[in-house]
């Protein structure tokens, strides 16, 4: 693809995702030729699913990002390894750094749980966050701890927001929950920051209002069935999935947004109840509770998670 074709493709994709006026072709051209922000992406306690989702996206999001952002460090993408990779983190300096953290942070009394380069990952995150202009929590684990704090886990993990608070690091932070993180959410935040020099409008849980302003239930394709009291009794039935444990009424996300051609593969459209993977309390123990299960439902400390 020639440069002009790529610029036109990028402009068309951004218009499709975020509406007209986000970036013109001439603005994109100027961004390519100007000084780019630097990006460091760290993996903490996670399955790397957010990185995998971003790299495997149907649209070439990584190609677009790499054109307008200088990717300094990403464990999956970078060629350097071992001491060379760690030296990049220790010695790199930038006046416009975006830090992305994927995964929850382990308890400081358990440094062996998550390490990189024979160092405790929390120390690396803290060191890098102090240099950053903005910080992005990639996925539900980084945003709200997610599966890292489900019943049976002993890491006593915490969210990135809580970790930075405990470390006394005051940096602009945005949460991009969903398991895994949606690539277009990340693309939007990065391009918004490039254009405006700040993070987009957020809710109290530090999520971009553009995607997390309403519940999934409010935009659901089965909302009419809900109003008419037509409920599915089993997977495959016609009707609202609420009685099958759908978490849509208590989960904010843009999964079933009607014009989201880029987000056409999701739980509800596939005929399965929403599992609430973008929720502050994911995974909810009650979703997996059997009739003979006497376990107590987990009660979380709100601020530790958000």
C-alpha cells in the first residue's frame, strides 16, 4: 500500500470508528512527519490477551499506531531481549511518554509472583510511571484486578489505579476494561491524546465516556424483548437473556452498539449472555454458582478495585 493510500485508509477507519473531524488526511500526514510520542507497554499479571487481541485485530491497528507513535518497549514486539531490553527501560528518557500497563499488580510482599529481568514488576511499573505523561490501564485486570482477584487466588493483587495511589504517583490515568481490551478503545485514547494533549472525558471509574457512558442493556439487540417480557429460557431461545444471568444491565461498554461493524463479535450477538467482563466486579462468583455450592459470594473493597 502506498503512503497516500495508507493515509486515506487510516482516515476512513478513524471516521468509521470515531466520527468525522477526528483527524484529516493532512493532519495525519503532518503527524507522520512530526515528533511522535513514545510508548512503553509493560506486562504485569496477565495472560497477554490484551496484546494478543490488539495484534490480531482484523483491522491493522498495530500498523496505524506504529506510524504515529514510537513504540519503545513491548515484550511481544521488540527485538531486544535480556539485559539489552532492561537497559532500554532503565535508560530511556522522553518528554512525551505514554505508559501502558497490561495486567494487575501483585502484592508487594510476594515479589516472586511477577518478575521481569530478575526484578519485581511493581518496581519497574513504578519507575516507568514516574517518567510518563499519561498512563493507560489495558484490560480489566489492570483496571479492576479482574480474574487476578477471583476466589481461590492468593496473590492479593491490586489495580493499577490503586497501586499508583499507594506509590504516591499522580499521573493522568485512564482505564480500558474489557477482557481482553478492545483495540479500538486503545486507538481512540492514543489518537485523542495526540490531538488534544490530554485524556478524553471519563467517568468516575476513569473509563472513556465515549464507550462506557451507557450499559450494554440500554443498547441491547434484545431490549425490545425485555420490554415485552420475552425471556430466553435456555441458550438458543429467542428473547432477552436476562434470566440466563446476563450482566448487561450492570455492565457499561459499547459491545452491542448498533453501528459497530468493527465490534460485531461479542457475547450477546453470538447468543450468549453478557459475562460482564468490563465490570468492576468481574468475574462475579454468582455467575458460576451451582445449586449445591455453599461458598460465600465475594465482597470486594471498592477502592482497591477501582
